[in-house]
């Protein structure tokens, strides 16, 4: 299987890194010359990565085509390319939906929308895909956890949750700075906080079939420190603010 990437930016780099360090069986990855710097670094690092001369060359030579350009560039270049009906097109472009893309592609190729995040480079994290597709699910299961979604309207809600990356890292940064302010070395506090949250996330994933309330309950003892911190944050409206922030982002996405 030959994999082609139209647009060699941040998410293409992360995905290709994940693919080239995974157990996925593939012949080669062909990337577009832009971004030149990222394309050359990928070629240097992974022997199966090659750089095409044009976007059309990628479509002509590959079986699966990943669309990894920004929406504006996509709207401009995608309708001008010639696709084949035997191809699978994986669309990462957040604002171009499946019906819009079908109009650009014209032939009856398989079109699947996917929403990976930068930790795909580490082969971690969820990848919502729409519509459900067994082969595509199997592929992304090598790069994290594929989640099949049949209704494209629901896709927007997952997209909304991806806005929580920076707020999450800000929590890590705030707590790490708090620890450093007590006189500890920044490198040590950052190591401690990131590893603490990573361990808690792993535990939450391992227990994700259970109600998350159980984890909340089990991590508190009556009158203990966790109970104190949780109650204080609830009283301050911290968790209600998360709902508000999510609704605010969703409102914007629904206008697109
Ligand atoms: N970043 C994420 O976490 C993430 C997650 C999920 C989905 N997405 C989606 O993935 C898409 C790409 O995001 P990104 O963050 O990777 O953006 P990005 O880093 O800006 O990458 C876009 C790439 O497209 C290249 N490009 C521009 N014009 C081109 C053309 N005519 N032909 C081929 N390539 C061209 C750019 O090259 P130059 O640098 O030379 O201009 C750039 O390297 C977006 O639609 C975004 O919504 C991103």
C-alpha cells in the first residue's frame, strides 16, 4: 500500500512519524514538497518517505491519499486534482465535510473524515473517523484508538473537544509553576507534574468502560486532601466553566 500526503505540515509530520514507527505494513509514503523543510526532514529520518514533485503525482502514485492542507488551500487545490475511484481519501481538513469533498473528488473514491491529534506521533490518542470503515479503523488503531462515528453531525462535538489541548497543558503549566514557586527546580517539577497526569490518564483509560464517577470517588477519602481540593474547585465553579468553554467553542464550529 502506498500512502500519499497532500500538505506536509504539523499534523502530516506527526502522522507520518506515527506510521513509520508503527507495525503498519506499507510500501512507501509520498509527501508533497511543501513544507520543504518538514518534507526533507521526514525523508532523511525515514527511508520509506519520498518527496513528490507535484500534488497530482501523489494522487497518481498512491492508494490512500491523506488531505493535510489548511481549509483555504484545500478549497483552492483539491477540485483541480484528478482522483481514481479505487482510492481511499482520508480527509483531515477540519472544515471540509464529506459531501463538499465528494463534489471536489468527482469519482466514486472512498472518502473518510478523520480527526487525529499531535500525539499520533507517539501512536497515542483518539482518532474519530466518519463514516465507519473497517480498513481505516484498523489502520488508525495502530496509531492510537480509532473511534467510528456514523453521523457526521456528531463529528463537530469531537472536534470541539480538541480545543481542550491547550487548556489542559495550561493546567500542567500552572501546577508546575506552583511547585517551582516553593523552591523546586523547574525541570523536576515539570517531570513530576507531567508524569503524575500521565499516570492518572493511563488509569482513567484502563477504567474507561466504568463510570468515571467511580475514579472520582475512589481517589478521595472522607475528610482527605482530594475531597478538599475537589470541593473547593466545585465551589469556585471550575468544572462548570469547562462546560461553558466547550459550549462557546461549539457555537463557533456550528457557524462554519
Ligand atoms: N495540527 C493539528 O493538530 C490538526 C489536527 C487535526 C486536523 N488538522 C487539520 O489538518 C490540516 C493541516 O493542519 P496543520 O496544523 O498540519 O497545518 P500546517 O502545519 O499549516 O500544514 C499545512 C501544510 O500545507 C502546505 N501547503 C500549502 N499550500 C500547499 C499546496 N498548494 N500544496 C501542498 N501543500 C501545501 C503548507 O506548506 P508551506 O509551509 O510551504 O506553506 C503546510 O506545510 C488543517 O486542515 C487542519 O484543520 C490539524
